[in-house]
C-alpha cells in the first residue's frame, strides 16, 4: 500500500537514515518517520531478474528553486523596466 503526502498528494518513498526508515515525498520533500508496520509494507519481498525488468517511471527528489541574490537583482530590474514601459504606453494612449 502506497502512502501519499498530506501536503501535496505526491507518493511517499522510503528513505533509510541512521535512526530508522523515513517516508519522504517525491514532490515537496516532506518526510515523516515510518513506524514498524509501515516499514514492513515497503519492504521488497521478491526480485525480478535484471533481464525481465521494465523501467516505467522514475521518482526523483524535489529540489528547492531558490534564486541567488544576483538573479533577484536582475529580476527586480527587469520588472522595473517592464513597469516603466507599460506606464509610458498606457499614458501615451490617453492623450
């Protein structure tokens, strides 16, 4: 049984850490410690031969999309130029 993230609804994947097994969301990174019963549900019970495996999808860990200070400054300047141009166009149409 697959657990889903209470925040975003993404699939929770097991992650092994020093102090136990955690369930971590593949989308937003939210994680909770798995109890023994839940950890058993995620345990692999059999293996398929490597030649018979078919890759259908790949879950990846969520990445933070933070802007650097330089990128923030460039974006701020872009918006200032855009707003100035927009105001000039709007002001010119009313005359």
